C-alpha cells in the first residue's frame, strides 16, 4: 500500500487489489497538478494515475482493461474521483 495516499486513494487501492490481485500496483494522487481545474475537489484526491500489472488484465484489449478498472471503481468515479489515468504494464 502507498503511504502517501489519503483516505480516498487508499480506498481505491484496496478495491483494486481485492478485485485484480495485481502483481504490481502504483496509484499516484496527481490532484495537486489540477488545483482550480474543473472537477478538482477542494480537499484534493480527485485526480489519480494508476500503473498496474495483473494477470486478469493480460490478453485483454486496452478498452477492456480500462472498462474492468472503471467497473471496480465505478462508485468513486461517479461520486468523488474526477479523473483516472490508467497504464497497464
């Protein structure tokens, strides 16, 4: 788990680990780079970058990989998280 994440980031990471069982996961809070932009939450934790490697994502198209990740985080993406950049490695 990433120590520098706040409560929203930790929740996202926990959900992704439970659902994807990744060999590697890196979730980066990039909210500070979007301060004042549309969708930026006043308290941060609205923009994230995900780097992940998981067997369940292998041999899937990029679109399917993103759909699978977005499905895991559907609630947070609808309610709290404005942007999630996904890189499957």
